[in-house]
C-alpha cells in the first residue's frame, strides 16, 4: 500500500485510508525531537517524559529505546 507503518505510529491514526493527526500525541513527538535537538540524550528525554507523567502509546513508561525508535522512525 505504500504506507511506511501499519497505522499505529505515535501521533497518527490511519482511518478510512487517511492519516489523521492526534494532537496530544503529536505534542509528545515534538517534545522528543525538541529535546534531542537541544542536546538531550535519549535517557534524559525519557526521564523528562516520565517525570511529566506522559506514557507511551501502549501506556508504558518511556525508556531510552522507545525514544530512540521515535527519533529513528523515517515516517517523522
């Protein structure tokens, strides 16, 4: 189908053939990239998200691996 993911990417839902932005999740993605661009490492970004009570899409705490997956996802 040409989709780079299966519709379960943080910040988007694939509904009726269209990608819909989920604003609350998009803000998490922006926060991750802003942190990285300001020099934070993946562990520091994860700690910041966890301290703010922000969970992953699967309702887990953030770890450096999860942050790294967001940063390396070509879809963003």
